[in-house]
């Protein structure tokens, strides 16, 4: 995850639905909410559900209970005023969501009958198929639940950025993209331009230009994804650094 600071661009959802960032839209409208705010909150929840599941599993819950608890939390989040008392200066959806989950676990999960998925309010549609496999691959034995949550969050951000970047480089650029993609995650001085030029049958100068453009677009998309979860775009650099530390254990 790069922490370079390109010129900020206005953030937008992948579908271009919202003029503001998702989290700003939710905070501005509140839970009394506009349809846009409701859609924004649901999209954020669908995007960032896995870090919550990983947190719950790391707390010692079984796969089945973690699925039920995570699903129940989102059902309650979307139907109740969990945004009450949350002001925009709190800033980060990442922090809000974890605090809200902890509150749910303490105040409601242990004091209420467990509501299985599919009962009551229609549950948020989540894809559980690979969740536990992914959790078991994560370094759960090395990280506290909070640190695992932050790491999983950072991984979700990177996966979304890579998915968007791949989509932008369609079939006509797919081969070039696959060859250059590994260069996104290494230092600029370490990129083997000459070797890549031979394998791609391009000049070294052409490879340098292509890598520069790809890395620049990667940074732009990374900033956009991160800004979606912030109340203030000015927090993007700090959040980027926090997620980089979560990935590297710094």
C-alpha cells in the first residue's frame, strides 16, 4: 500500500452514484435518512463485512456463531439508530464500525435470544462461502482481534483497488497489466525495467512510462477507496499510513 500523496481527486462510488463520499453522505443525512444515505451505508457494510467477521472469530466464536453475530449486527445497524451521537469529526467508518460492533456484542448479543439469519428484518446479503477459509489463512495467532480487524480492513481496500484497476485495463491491455501488476507493491528503485522490457517486447522507456501510469492510477484509486470511508478527505494520508502499518505490522 503506497503512502505517496498525489493530487486528490473527488471520490465517487464505482457506479458513480454519489457525488460525496459514502461515509460523508451517511453522516450528513443521518439515520432519518435519505434513500442515498441508506444505500451508501448498505454499500459500505457489504464492502467491509469481512473484517468484522474476522474480529468476531478471533474473539473465540465458532464459524457459525460468527456468521450469525455479524449478520445480526448488520441487521440491527441498518434498522436502528446506531449513528446517534456519531459526529462527522469522529471521521472514520473503520473505527465507527468496530465500536458499534463491540457495543452490540456487549449490550445485545449476550442479553438477547439469538436471531438466526433470515428471521425478522431481511438480512443484508453477504457471501459467506470463503469467509472462514480466508480467516484460517490470516495470521490469527499473531494478532489481537483489533489488529486483525485493521489488517483485514486494509486487505479489503487493496482487493477493491486491484479489482478496479484490472477492470480499467480491459482485454486489450490485460497482458500488459498482468506483467506490470507485481511492480505496484515494490519500491520504484527495485523495478526491473530492462527485464520487463524484454519479456514484453517493448523498449525500456515504454515500460517505464507504463509502470509510472499504472502506479499513479493505483494511488489515485487507493485514495478514492480510502476517502469513501472518511468524513474528511484531509484524513486520507493518516488513514493510509494506519492501514499500511496494519499490513506491515508497523
